[in-house]
C-alpha cells in the first residue's frame, strides 16, 4: 500500500508535470508558429501594454494563491486540500476567480509582447475551459460554504471586474 507521503509526492509530481507541459504548450509551441499581427509604431505600444498585462496578471495570480494558502488554509485546487475558510479579502474582495483573470492577462500580455496572434487566439480555446472550471468550482464552494458563499457571490464579480 502506498503511504500518504508517497501519494502526496505523486500528486505534487503530477501537478508539476501538468503545469510544466501546459507552460511549454502555452509559451514555446506557439513561438514556433508565430503569426505577427502588428508592426511599426504599434510595436512599442503593444509591447508596453503587454508588460503591464504580465505584471498585473502575475500579481493577481501570485496574491490570490497566497491568500488561499495563508488565509484560506488550503490550496487553489477545489478537490485536493481546498480552502477551509472562505477567502473574501485581498484580490478575492472584488473577484471570485482572480487566478483565472491573472492567467488570461498573462496569456494576453505574452501574446502582445511576442507579437504572436496564436497566443491571443489561444484564448478562444482556453476560455470555455475556464468557464467550465468556474462552474465546477462555484458548485463545490456552494456545497462547502453554503449561505456564506451565496452572500459572497452577490457582492463580487465572477471573473472580470464590472462586467462578469
């Protein structure tokens, strides 16, 4: 029988492998198939906007995971060591899924910096998957925190501030 420590190590190894493969597919494979969509004087503007998106995306992603870990006493994963306390401060004060918004901003920023239309178009593939994950996570959180999560949901936006 596999001990709990070995099982945890296997889970972390699996998560690391998944993230590493996703990273390679997201950032390096499209670099091989670059379709430039701007040039000339737009280059510096798009590059600057891309840098801002990367900074904001990383901030959202990092701070959200930090709040889930420290305040929520868990991980962002809804089924493996989920938060024990509903986090409604920091980035979660305004958004229910700031990690996903951070990921979207990272992807858009990388696409603008690299002048790569494929990275931008990849959002059309990623976005439906994110919406499905949001639905699953919100159902899980509703079961776990019941009325507290329902009240939290009425005060915050799901993914995009002031829009959705």
